[in-house]
C-alpha cells in the first residue's frame, strides 16, 4: 500500500556509512548535527525530524580537502535529492536547484539546503561540514496560499503519496552515489548534471554576499561550483562557501 505524509514515520534504513538519528519535531536537526560534529561524532551521522508538514534533516561530513573543495558535498546533496524525487515522484514533477541551496518543485520553492562548518576560511580543511535539508510537505503560509505565490510543497505538487522517510532514505542513497563518484572520478559528471538543474543560469540574479547586495548575470560555475557573475565588463567568482551559515544555528 502506498504511504502518505500523514502516516506515522516508519523505521529508517540508511545505506552503509550513514547512521540515522531521529529527533523530536521541536529539535532542529541542523543545529543538532552541528553540535554533534563539534564534540566529535562520526561522519555519516544523519539527524532527521519528520512532522506532518515538514522534513528536516542534516548530514555530518568529515572533509579531507579544503573547505572550498569540499563544497561539492552540497551539490551532491542537491543532485541526490533531485535523483530521489525522480525515483519516487510522478514523472511530470520537475525538481530544480538554486545556487544558494533553494529547492524548487515545478517552479515553486519547496525547501532548501543549508551548510555549516567548523571553519569559514575557504583554504582551510574544516574538521567537519554539515549539510541540512528543509522540505515543506504541506503549505507553510497561513490563510490563502496566494499570499506566497512562489512557494509550494510536496502535497501541492501531487507528491502527497511519497513517504517522507522513504524520501530521506532515497536522498541518502543517491547522495552517497555522487560522493563515491566524486572520490573516484572527480566532480565533472556531477557538474554536468547540476548545470542542467540549476536555476537562473544566463539570467540576471541578485543575492547577498557577506552582507552586501550583489547583482549581475549568472554565467555558470567554476570547478568548485563558485558562481561566475558578470557585472558590466567584469566577471567575478563568488565562492559557494559564502553560503555557509555562521553564528547561532
């Protein structure tokens, strides 16, 4: 029988190298994962919380490269999520990714990826890196959904029959495939697939970088998935590590 988002969460079965830890709905899995990483947990810890309206999860990584070179883990998580949805969602459902971690389903924003690390220096090898996933199962706005026309949820896009825990399992499996591919062959295949999924490529974008508003044309990404942004006659690289969350999580 097909499961739906209103059923109680089923026991999770994550792939080797991942260890699941369920937390209550009042606990932020991202903050929990960062706290566990700070005190020295094993890489592969996947902290998760499923409530009737949201999936929240976070994976702890132990990078062996510089912070900037480790940013491919976020891209692997994003593409892994798209692959998981492709396996579980109806075929007409389209998933795209924003450069800063946004997750779009059929053009509407349904969630995001977020990042935290032990160090923000892009040249330093961090002790740990945490990638978080937040996904709306039901609309989050109060009242008429027209108040948030660019927001959506799995239920609104005809994905209400997807079991949240099975989606988490699929996310971890597909992410692991990409992590293994990066380790064995580099990030070129990931880069090629991600380029077809990322939004706003070739368009003018506005974003906050280190507290400043930046506007320009999104030309593409470098080998470390830094944004190539053209403003006038100048092109600059905005490192993906600029999306790291700092301070209190």
